[in-house]
C-alpha cells in the first residue's frame, strides 16, 4: 500500500498536468484576439483569464509549482503562476526576476494586483522600480502602487504621499504603458480616503497645467475622475462613517459607566 507521500504527484507531474490543461483549453481565436490588446501570442495557448483563474482555485496555493510554471515561459502558465503562488514565500529576488521578464501589460498587472501587493516587499519595490528605465518594470512600480491602495488597508497615508511624489516625477514618461499606470496609481490614491484625495487633486492639478503632453494627460484624466460627483460623494460618505464610529478608547469607558450604573441600581 503506497504511503501518503508516495501517492502525491511530484512537481514535475503537477507542472505537466497544468501545461496539458492550458494547451487543451487554448483556442486559435483567443490567441489571435490577443493582438488587439497588445499581448504577444508567440508563447501563448490562447486561454481566457477566467479559465486560468478557475484552474488556479482547483490547484490551490503552491509556491514551487508557481516557480516551475513561470520558468516554462508560456504566457498562460505565467498568469497561472501569479494566481497560485504563496505571497509569504515570494522573495525580493523573485520579484525582480519576474519584473525583468515582463513583456506586456497583462502579465505585469496580474502579478502586481494578485501577488506582489500581498508580499511584505511591495512598497519597497515601488520605490526601487519607478526609476528603472525598462518600460514594464516602471509600469510595475505604478501598477503595484495602485494595487496597494486597494488591498493593503494597513499602510499609512504617508506611504501613498511618497507615491504621489514618484507619480509627479515620472508622469513625464511618454510611453503609453507607463503613463497609463502612472495615471492609474494617481486615481487610485485619490480614491483611498479624503485626505489623500486632496493631495492627489493637488498633484493632478499641477500635472494638468504641464506644457508636456504626457503629464498633462495624466493630470487631466485623473482630475476628470477625482472631481466627479460619484467619487466626491463616496469619499464624503466614507469619512462620515469613519467619524461616527466611537474610538477604541471610548468603548471600554462606555462599558465602565454602564457597569457603574448597574452596580448603583443593585
């Protein structure tokens, strides 16, 4: 009777199973359509993202498998790697290696939004990657910054204020995939809370008046969303809700007073 360890397939078998699944589910129509979204298809099977995510849920988190999938070089295998990797096991060196290999916006954004922003190295990489001249490494810096505004509720406003400094510095990059990620980060920071909204509006306002086309577009486009009634209303409601909550110190005091009243009644 085989032992539990012996009956479990090795990483090689799991990798082959994953690649086999992706190859089987790929279609020429999907692969041909990738060009419309500026995604290289030379090493792609042509599998929709929804199918990849469904398979990732079935597989579960597996760091070793993620590394093997990434190493295979196939587009969908690398997408799957982003979904199955274990954030706690991702190292700064791995993040640098993967970022250097980014060759399109889709794999860059998926890695940042679904994996890198869950690691403890995320904000450090934002600062390290933004000055890099590589198009998709710099895009990764701002895609990661945008992702952190959504997924890391523990970061203080000061972390994003530093991000705004990077945004203003690199908004001059005219490359399409970079300026769009800079704009994404600016809008995302501005929607995090009322305080950051004011700071983001100030940055967007300065950029919108730039003589250069790239920063002017980044600023004007961000202002269009950040000044919209829906964003202003949502932030006001969020601020009102936050201010109406009793502070942690107030709750025990209230219970203590209630206890004294009960004691007096007794």
